């Protein structure tokens, strides 16, 4: 916020003191001023005034329920004495956008004087603090929008002399504004609001010119550059708010497209003077028929016949909605050369078994050769001879193999073929058509084994096994089963191994896996696991080894003593 401050060099005298002489000694003046100040302290009063020329000039403020013109009369020598905690307000039927305000009040005792700005809903938009005994014009960094009420307020007494604001009123603006681009110019036409005395035209947010009448032409503009136009109405020096912004593009003289074509034996590459045309989309015509609408250039027309004449034409609508077209150009393709280069090997061949285990889905990445004709796909079942799956070349990059047999290994081989019959190197992948494994767990109880498992996709039921023997079945939505003693559960048995296998619609079954191997012995957990048995066997063998070693020592001891005795005798 920028503030322009002007400080008066004298304190204005009240009207009823004007008859007093200004001469006299300093003591007398001080006594008079002291009495003057005490008089105002006693009545707690203040005053305001406004700098002339603003939006409020000559308009009444309301003080104590009555209109008052003193602060907007342009005369700083008149004032209103306002008591502490009282306000001096102005309400406007038309919203204002305020970018600066001016005040002149004092002398008084204001330490909390301020200017308050409100909208039509009574919302406080901005509070501007002011200083007593000052004249200030405050320039706001950002305009206060849609102000309908202004309140001058102070916490102590003050003398209000002058107050005013600058900005724009929400007066009636130009209506039905039409902005039309032309060749290096913009034409503006609109309806005149009642009472307007003139108009301002804004170009790209900057005030451009003042004029009268209901039309205006802005000339000497750059073609195809965006220009934003707004208008405001003037009412005897007071300017309305701006109309909504309208952006248009002046244009230059129309540019006729000129075609350049480069022909090969099976394609034609088309270019034209795109940069000069300044269009967003271009239609390409081949033999009088539109084959595409494109934004980019060059455009390549593929899959053409060799040694054949073609008629080409470009049509477009420029940014000014003018329909333009080129001359028709005839181009002949070249003789087809002998092609001996095979396509690239296909990439990323993958195979996946379907969720119902009845088919295998194959997919791969498409080749990018212009002369690609298609693909050949082969299959080998369990290492047997390859069999071609397609009777004609495949054009898609997906294939569904239906003749699936469980537990068979299938190898698929894919080749790319071009229009000349050249065949690429093959790519292959293999897959085993196997049912999924159902993972299960078990918990041994005194009277039963609780078996739980994870659901298997595609299962229509489950088969429950104990020590390799089927003891029960479960439904497709079941995930647990109890194996009782009546079904063969023996808590004292060395092994109570369970298994769950999924059953499928075709009658086949999947595999099973027990993630929690059973405990051999007591179900409470003090029996032996498989690892416990192995450890005990190792300990047993180690213990027997010590006894065997002791027996050998006892057996050989007499012979060792005898040999030692003979050795001692020999040395003696």
C-alpha cells in the first residue's frame, strides 16, 4: 500500500474562534489552545473532510440518522465533530471497485481511527487505519471489489473534514458486445447503455482509446496473434466496470496450400506449406475421397499399388473459418523392387492358461514393417511335431488355443511374414497345462483334525485326504473340514497327514500341498516330528559308537601291554 502524506503547518481554528486575534504572547496562545483542547475532551468530538473529484463528491454520508454533506463538499474548512465510538457512514446502491481513498481529519485525539469497507452482504472487506491530524491519499496495491458501504470510525473523539474514494462504479456497461477479427484489424460493435457519454476500449488489459458511438476499429495488428478486447462506459467522467474479455485473432490474406509429394513404389509422402496456412487441421484427399484429417505434417499414404497414378489434394479451414483448398496434383508410384529382406522376429510372445483351464491365451507385440502381411503360429504337443494353427495369415496379435489337455506341455512358435513372402526368424514359448496346487493346513485335536485351505480358482469342489486315502468332500465355497475318528483319525498314530485337492468341472483334480506337516505322536505337541526322529537316530548311532570303541580298547589292551614289556626288556 502506497501512502501520500501531507501535513498541515497550522491547526485550523473553529468557526466560533475565528474572531479572535492571532497576535498576543505565547502564554496567551498556549492558554487558548489548552482551553480549546479541554473543550473537545469534555464533549469528545471529532471531524472529517474529503478531497474533491472522487466517486463520493457531493454525496451525503449518514451521521446520527441524518444525511450530512460536510465531508464531501470539497471544503476542508468545514467539519463534523464525531464523538468516540461513533461512526460516519455512506451506503451506495451501486457497487464500487476502489483503488484509492483520501481523508483529512483532525486535530483530535484519534488513536484508533479507521476506514471500513463492506459489501452488500455486510461482509467487512478491508480496514484502512488512519492517523489523526493528517491528510492522506492511500493507493491500494489491489482494488477493493464490490464495495457498497463505507464507515468512518474512531475509538476517541475526532474532527471529520473531508473523505473521498477513487475507482469505478458498477454502472451499466456496454451490452451485446461483438468483436470480429479482420485482416490485421479488429472491429468492435455493441449496444449503448442509457446515459453514457463516451466509451473506453481496452486492448490486452491496457486502456487503448476513448471514443463515442457504438463501434470502433483497432487497426495495424499482427496477424494470428491473440488480442483481448474489453469496453467500459463513461458517465460524465465516471467510468463503469469493464465488459467480459473477448479474445480474437486478426488474420492475414488467405494462403492457398501448395502440395509437394514424394512417391515410392507403395506409398506417397505428402507435404504442404503448413506454417503459412495457420490452420489446426488439414484434410488429405486421395482420388477425390478424404482419407484422413491430420494436425501433423508430413503425412504418409501407405498400402498403395506400384506403377499407379493417384490424385492428391489438401483442404483446410483456417483460423478465420475460411475454407481453402489446393490444386489437384497427380503422382505416380514407382516400380516395386524385389524384396528379399525378411521382417524382424516378433517380440514378447507370451502364453497364459485360462482360469477354467480349458484354453491358452497367446499374445505378442506387433511388428512395425510397412509391408507386413501377417503371422504364422505353430504348436507342438509334448515334444511332438509342430502343427500350423492358422489357415490364413493372422493379422491380430492375439490367439486363443482351445485343445488343452491337462499335464501336457505345449510349445508355441510364431513367425512374421511380409507382402513378398519373406519369413522372419521364429520366436517360441512353452507352457504346461497343469491344475493349480491347493495349499492346506491342519491342526490336530483330541477328537478330530481341523483342515483349512485357500480357495482354488475354477474349483467346483474339494477332495479331503488322510494318509493318502480320501475321507471326505467339500463344496466350492468351503475352506475347512473336520476329519473325525470315525473317518480314520487316530491321535496315537505315528502319522496323520492330510491333503486337499481341488475338483474341476471336467472331472479332473488338482494337486495339494500341506503347509503344516503333521506331528508324529501326541497331538498336544510333545511327540516327535520327522526331524526329531532323524536327530534321535544320529544320537543313538553316536552313543553306540562310544561303546564299540570301549570294547575295542579292552580287547586290545593285553596285547599293547605285552608289546611294551618286550620293548623295555630289549632295551635293558
